[in-house]
C-alpha cells in the first residue's frame, strides 16, 4: 500500500509544507536541523495534528482536514523508532514490547514478545531494564517494540544518532536486512549522507519546511536540482555560472571554463557544481576540462585526503576554493611524505559536472 502525505502545519515562525508518496521501498528524509523532518514523522504517526491536508495509507484515510478525520495514533498501525528510543525505564524489555499490545489475549501477547525478542537478538535479556542494556541493545528493544504492533508503516527518526561508529555499522547492517523484508512503507530520517544512500533508494530533501528535491538517490546525489539540495547532500563545490556556446560554461567563482553534458538545462542554469569525489588528477588522455591548480590546504583522515585548491593565477583573487577528495593511496601516488606538488592538473569529467537552477 502507498503512504500518501500532503499536509501543511503552521507554527509561529515556521511553516511545514510537504507532499510525497512512499511505497514499498524506504524513503529517506534529509535536511538540516529544524527543516521539519521529525515534525513530518510526528504528523504521520498522529502525534502532531497538521493545520490542513490529507494523509492516507492505501484506501485508509488517517487525516483529512476538510472531512474532519484525524485517527488517533493507536488506530494508524505505525511503528515509530524515536531518536532517543523512548523506552519506559520502569518496565523490563518484555514490558516495553508489550506496551503496544494492550487488550490482546495473554498467550498471543507472550508469543509476539518472544518472536520480537528473537528477531532483534535479545534472547535472555527479556527481564532486564533499559538502564541495564548497552546503547545497541536499547535500540534493538525499541525496534522490537515498534515491530510488535505489526505496523503497516515504519517511521525511524535518526535511529543511530546515539551509537558509536562500531555499533552504528553493526546496527545499520541489521536494519538493512529488516527493511528489505518489511512489507509496508518506511520513512527514514537521518543527517548521515552515507547512511541515507545505503539504506534509502529514494530521497526527499527538506529545507525550511518545504520539499526542495525528491527522487532516486543516484539522481539526488549526482545531479541535485538546486544549490540548497547540493549543499545538503554534501557537495562543497558550487560556482555561479555564465553559459557560453557549444555546451561550455564559465565557472565564475572558480575562474575556469568547463564543458558540460546537461544541454537541456543550459538556458536556465544558475550554478555549476561537482562533487569533491568526482574531481581527479588529469591523465594524458584527458584533453578537456583540465585545469592547473595550486594546493591551498590539506586535511587528512585515516583513509582519505581532502585538498583545497585554487586555479593557478587565481590564488590571490577572491575565488572560491575547490575541494578534491582522494583516497590516501591515490594521494601518495601524486605526492611524497612532507612534500606537496607545486601544481596539480585536475580533470572535471563532463558527465559528472552538474548544473542547478
């Protein structure tokens, strides 16, 4: 069944306006803090009431401002995994899972609790309290509680934010398996771009309460439709653009000319961009879109090097730095310990250069 959301929620100083449809695959919600991601989930779950609009799941109407329909949360069959897990500290893990099974026959309730405990690998911990569990175990318990309702919609609000990197990786793999077998609609809120890309085939980006981009993850990351979407998806390389003949543009903030492949967007283009991962050292066969650059700054991590560069002869001008991201191995191929190349000749693949409007 399709979850269809078309709502508006007005608050002092903020207005949320979202419209989207979520089917079988997981929809990822991206956006900066305060953009309306969590509020959207709360409206779907029935925890917040939209000012106007409509929310449906298939033929079921959950909210309709014109018809005066607003089903309470317990009638919406929604599993909600909160950012802080929201486990009841005075209840055991079994008790937390059972909280949404009120009114169910006791034997059936026990069967479901046992199934959920096994599903999230918490066997033997049923009688422990939340404070007696690790962060990863608490998250599993919260997920078991959300799934115990046999929801038709699963909402996940930054479920890994309280976990360290090792646990995040482990839990992400487990959640990926669960989402692939979940039969309903799932909406996933996160700030982590790589996490969103791995878990969510489709993305919707919110900015200041409104949708600014939506579609398959490859399109959103590789060809963001506007500068705000580009920045939210982690693209640091954006320049104002001047369109020239023969599919060529001038990147005004970088000081170079580039050939592009987005002919149908040239007339309305306002910015040109490229991911830092898509710029690479030029090879002998790269005959176009190659520019000599001088290194301005280097930042190293265990496996990656991020290099800030400016075009040669533009170092002292007020031109924006370009960011280049390379693996440590690739960087060592073009540099040596303690020595930085005086000039790097870089290549901008035309198929990777995108235009925004």
